[in-house]
């Protein structure tokens, strides 16, 4: 809640107001970019996340440092648990969307 | 030393620690306060205070929103859920925090509909998925979480969602610092400013501390190197008789903060005339409530609130610890009656509270010392 979690934007969710899929050390979840309206990040950008909202854009190096800080604080598991928790059932949705895309690409 | 090998730039850490020793005037005593639970956690985890000269004391201020929330607010929130058949949603941090009649988790075990959410948007999802049920979000946190609650409320209002409300416990850090500075029994020389709160509010709100109170403040990152560099910056200012706001965490904290987040907060929230902080008592204009145009989604307006007040046991000396008058272990209850398993005082409630951090990490002490060489 108080310590930010760094993530990389891997996809902007089309037809949504401000959702993006971020990758946090391999865990992919949707986060809200609605609080970065002044400086909208794009795919490939790194952000710091609090309670499911990207709160600031940061460099890749700072993202790595922050991940390391969380590890040093023994907070990695708690952070990943939080990220996994975002969006309740979204994981299934994201997985099936990815599958659909892969199918479409293969077809 | 495994611990230190993991740190970024051990050589720079060593040099910063030397710089701290060089700058600390042996004829002075320095009391530096951090007001961020993450910093408190980091300071203990890294054993930072053990590599500082003995005349530098780090005081752990009211940086943990879970700790400073009065127990009565939890009871009020739970009583809404119980009396009106409301789904109680909150962040995981809140779930084990005891109210007078048990924690949210214990209420869940007794049959209350209590759900953990990791984001306020998930509370909205629950409301949409359960249209016949009212969903209340028990909002908590400083400025790292308040903008998200604000944005969610703006959307809810736009969509006209009916079965959702917020029980708002958001607090704001600046008035708490002011209350500590106004307190007659404390003497703080400088502040380590919060890291992630400042990504939202920026550095400007701290300017009065420097200008009016003549106290230096350095916004800091969370790594040992960040914290040591911030202490160096504070000592330099104190040595030169200066009081400025400086930003050690420039790589993440913009001076102006996140203006979109501040705008959302200003549109949705207004300051309460006063709010109670556990351990510090009532502080004027220190917390947020929903503005009139959001009354429909304000659980406090929508439901009758019992306004439960639970006084902390007199023997718990949280206030003195928060103000730096006492160290955690000097409290009469510390480690005996009051432990992280059975918290009595506010600061033992969450792992980021200074007493819990002290209790959990004291045995790790000297992690840095072994490598960096003992000090003073």
C-alpha cells in the first residue's frame, strides 16, 4: 500500500478508459493509468504502482532498483501477492485474450 | 556479509557513512525524524542506526496509516457492515487490525461478508457483480492511496453506481508533522521526508517546515544509500545553520508531484475540521472526507455511524514514542504485554509501525556494522 511496486507496461487495453497490462517480474495484471493523464506512459515504459494505479513514470534502472529494495525489505512476496490480487478475476481474462491473439496470429 | 553484498554501491554506502561521521559535530545531539512507514521498515531492516554515530538518533514519526487509525474507526466501519448488511471491503493491511470486538478477519469468521481488495477499482467490480448488495470500501492511507480512491469516486459518480460507498479514513502527512512540531515536549532537528507520498504531493508542501519552523527536510529514497545520503544532506544543512527542502529522491520524485493525482484529490475530498490520530490525539485539518457532491457515496453520510471511541490503554506510551520522547523499548508495555502478536498500542499494530519494526528487527542489528566497521 505504501511501498510502490515497479512494473513494465506491456500492453494498453483497447476500448478501455485508461487500463494497461503491466508485467511485474513475470506476473501480468491490469493497472489503471488514470492518474498519469498529464504524462501518459506507453508500451515499454516503467511505472511505480500503488493499489492498482500507476502513480509515476520511472526509468528502467529505477524500476530495477525499486525491485531490489523490495527484495531487501523482504517485501517481494507481499508485492507479488498484491499484484496478483489486482483485478480479481482478470488473470483468466488476460490469459484467454492472449490465447485468442495467438490463435488469430496462427490462423 | 550477505546482507550488504545485495546493497547497491557498497563502496558509496561506506563513503556516505564516513561522511556522516565526519559531519556529525560531537558536541551536538541530532534528532532526525522520518515520517514514512517504508523508511522506518528500511532503517530497521538494514540496521542503519547501528552504523550512525551515537549522537544521531532516528525518530520514527507517524508514517504508518494503519497504526495511527483510531480503533473506533474500525469498529464504526464494521458496525455499518453488521447493521446494514453491507459488504465490507478493505486492503489486506487492515484485515488483522483489531477493533474493540475483533478484526475484520474475525468478523468474517463470524459470518460477515468481508473481502480483501488490492485496489479500490476491485471494490467497484464487486459492487457491479453484486447489484443487490451494498459494497463499502474502507479507505485508508496517506497520499499514496488517496488519489486512487478519488479517481474511483469520480468514475462512480459519472456512472451513477448506486450500491457503493466509501468509508473514508484518508489522512494527510503535513498536519501530523505540524502537530509534532507544535508539541511542547519534543525537539526534532530535521526531517527525512517520505519517498512515495512525495511522488504525489511533490516537495512544495514541505516548504513551510523549512521557512516557518526552521527545520531542514530532505525527501529520501528507501535504500541504505538513499537514507545515508539524506542524513548527510541534513547534517550539511544543520552544520551551516540552514533550513531548506531538498530532494534526494529526484530520480523518482518530481518537485511538483503528480498534478493529475492532486487535482483528483482536490475535486473529491475536503479537509475534515479535525481527526483523531492514535497516539497523537485530535489534529486539526489532518484528514480527508468526501465533498458534498459525493455525499451519495459517503458511507458516513449514508449510514448512521455510532462514532465509537476506544481509548488506548493509559499504560501504552505511543504518543511519546511517536514524538521521539521515548524509544520503543522504553515504553512500559513494550515486549511484555504489547507484542506484534498481541498489539496493545498503535505502533505495534502494523509491521511498519515503529514498535513492531523495532521488535522484529532488533535481533538483526549490526547487519551493516559488520561490513562497514563500527562507529562511535
